[in-house]
C-alpha cells in the first residue's frame, strides 16, 4: 500500500496577512502545495489528505479537488473546535484552533496506512519526499517514526520571528528531545529566542529543527490521543493554548515508548511566514523551473 501525504492547511495565516496556503507562487499560478503534491506523487505517494477550515472549503475544492482529481486521489477533513473527545466541550470565548497535533487527530478516520505530514506553506524539495517515501515504505517498526530535519540557519525569515521544533539527536541518529521554540529571530549579531521562562538564548544556526515534515505509522494516533486529552484536562480553559506535534511526542520519546529517526535531506527548505517572504519564494521556484527541475505548468 502506498503511503499518504497529510497536508496541514488549516492555519489562519495571521502573520502573513491572508490565506497564504492558496497564494500563487509558480509561473502558471501554482501554490506551494502544488509543488509538494507534484514532488510527493513522483516520489510514490498514492493519496493526499488535506486538513482545512470549513470557511475555505469552496475555494479549496475549486483550487485543488477539481484540478487534481485526475492527478492523485484527494480527500479533505475539517479542523474544527468541536472535534473533541467525549466528555469535553468548547469553552466560551475559544476561537483559536487546538494546534497541529489536533489537526493530525481529525484525520484518523481517513488514514490507515503509513503517512507523511507537511505544512501547506512550506517548500520541502524533491529529495525530502524521496527520503520520506523510502522510510515509510521500508521501515516496518510500528512505533518508529521519523522527522526530515533541516539546519536552523536555513529556515529563518529575514522579516520577523518564527517557531521551530529544535531537536537534540543522539549518535545513532534518533531524537532525544524536541522543544517547540517560539519567537526565533535572526538579528545582525546572531540568532536569538526566549525559552519558556522568558530567558533569551543564542543559537548557532547549526541546530537541527523540525519543519513539520514527519513520517508516521497509524499507531501515532494512539499517542496523540493520549496527550491531547492530557492537554485538555490541563489547559482547556486557556483560550490561546495550542498543542503542537513536538510537545505531543516528546514525552513518549523520553519514556522510550516511541522512537523517532532524524533523517536529512539535500533539498533546500523555504516558506512564506510573512508576506515579505513571497518574492524570494517566487524567484526560487522560477530558477528551479528554468533548470528543468519542474515543468512550466505542473498540472
């Protein structure tokens, strides 16, 4: 059975100032998601499942479902506040989604095979999807997952702060800890970010970070469900609290219940966190098209 690609496309795009998942960056009007789907299909993925918001459903169907129906199997699910375990209800005033871990959980009825996870607004590159596909097809350990990691210094924006899952990797190439670090900023004198206590730390840029390019087996739903319930018990009344994927998995890695291999890709990552990032993305894609890495029109 071919693996599935899960695309996290329910983000609000607040820092970008619009719906960046549907923004056109390719020479024939392609979005970043189009390039990910193209790369995933030629790597061997058999299906794409999107997590979207209900308010963009019609635009999403017009942009992707109709256009790609003869290219690859496309399905989608909604990430909604009311998608909660039995016994829980949405607190009054809650407006923000529950986070990326919850976004994966809402796909459980749709995915029963090994799957990769990507952000809709990140370009991961041809080699990254090959590395991910090979892992999902070849690794038969139910509780061994993977992250395709990138060098921190190559994942920063020139236009503001970003959030990254910073990984500590052992000598065997497995994850020891992963800390979701918020507010990472590139400044003239270095790379800085505050920790959970507000103490500012400097980074070298060589750290390995997760860009939400994961490889999972269906067993991951078991662990994500456990941690999401723990999260709700502790923080459901916090209107801004979200549960991210690194935080969900870190506890189980430390306990030895799961293992996560850190894989490396020769591809370059780039994304559109801020609107000012878009010209660089457009130019980078244009250069890859000119080199023959992609056709002028993908689909």
